[in-house]
C-alpha cells in the first residue's frame, strides 16, 4: 500500500515522502483494518514530525492523528458486523496511508448522517473545544479570551461560548487575509501587531479581568493574557504555537490558576468504551451545522509532499485558508 512516511525528525517538506510500504497484514485479536477515506494535517502531526515528542516517537513513522475510514477486515473477537462500518480510528497516528491497523476498541462509529468530509475533522479540534468549554466555563462565567482566534478551534470555542451567553475577545497576530470565521460571535478581535493591544484588551475585559482564557500560543502573548485573567478565573493552556513556553510568572500562584489541557491525556486516561460517549455531543453539534471546519486544499495522498513544499515556500502569509483534506485512496 502507499503511505506518507516521515523518515526522520525534521520539517515535513524535507522528511515526509509518499512511498510503497508493506500492507497492514491480517488483524490480530481485537483488531481491525480500516481503509482510510479521508485524513488531514494538524499541528499535532507537525509537532510529532519535528521530533518534539522524542520519548514516544520512533522514526520512520506514518503521521496522521485524524481521519475517517471504513472497517475492511476484523480479527478474532471482533463482530463480523463491524465490516463496512465507518469509524474514526483514534488513539494513534497512521492516518496518512491507505489502510490503518488498530484496536477495534479505539474505533468510534460515525453516524450515517455525518458526511466523510465533516467526520474527518470531528475529533481533535471539536472534541478539544467541547471538553474545554464544558470543564472551564461554568454558568455565570464573565468574560473570555481566546488566542489564535482565526484558527479552526478558535472558531469552535466562540460558537460554544456563545451558547453560554459569552462573547469572547479574540487575540490574533493580524496576518493579512486572515479573519475570524463569524465576527458576530466576538466582543472584539485584537491583533497583537497593534502596539496598544494590551491596553485595548484590558479595556475590553474591564477591571475584573477575564473569567476564562483559552490559550494555544504561549510565550509572551500567553503571559500577557494570563495577567489579565481574573485571579479566581481559569487560564486554560492547550498549545504552544509560538514554540515559546509561558513565562514562569504564570505559575507563581499570584494570578489565575493555569489549567494544562491535553486531549491526548484525556482520551488515553479514559476507558476505550467511553470514547463514543465523549464524541456523542460533538456529532450532535455537527448535525446542527456547528463546529464545522472550513476545508482548504483537497489533495491526493500522493500530492502530500508537494503540498508541504508549497507551504514551506509560501510562508504563513501565503497559506490558503481552511484545512487540507487528504484522499488516501489517490
């Protein structure tokens, strides 16, 4: 079969190549083989390829933590009725290939009324946003801040917060051509390219500060947002787009508590049988047209290396909006 293989740690344009590899083989006890229908590229894939998770990553490896497929074969102990069922094969990388072998317990059934190109993006961003709002934005929360507001998950957070009557303040870099998906959901959107952005954020939040802040940037921007989060509020840190850690002052105990949220930790600490229940609210939102991900380039698996090369050459300002949709069958 064909697979996109990261041969070593590094930039994807330099280390990822599509090539013929051995097939998945017969599934063992409790396992299935999933024929992948669609996959995508997430920051978690790129961080893994970079070698940042050296203690749990062995190269060569097939990336791809998110995608949808159909059960093609089952091993001993798996009901034969599972064959032909569309699933999200969670718990491991391996989406960037034609077939993925995985434990059946990690396969979440996809409702029939959720299309492939919607189900493909149902896991990482929608589930993360849903769990973070449920856990850290109780009724009565006053004021919210979301960094990287133009990202897919930033839009998801704004939708979910709006359901609770909270219009967040969005923090963005101010990259030309980038905008929040639905401006009506935001109280204000503030670019950090504006020298006075901190004062503008302070004014938007008022003297009490934000009741909750969702930060996937870290670094000085994260530190500044933390400083404007209420002492009795929650600063939820779930990413590091700046590649710089939060300032040590965030953990001194003098300000808002820092909640470190990692979807991988939540999922792997849960019993596999609970995964469908975790995903059920997300599927319901998707049915209602919420938490949808804008799709950008649609590419064949064989075009993935060329896609990474074009992204590298274009830089952040030249990237098309939306997330890439990979067809592993081509």
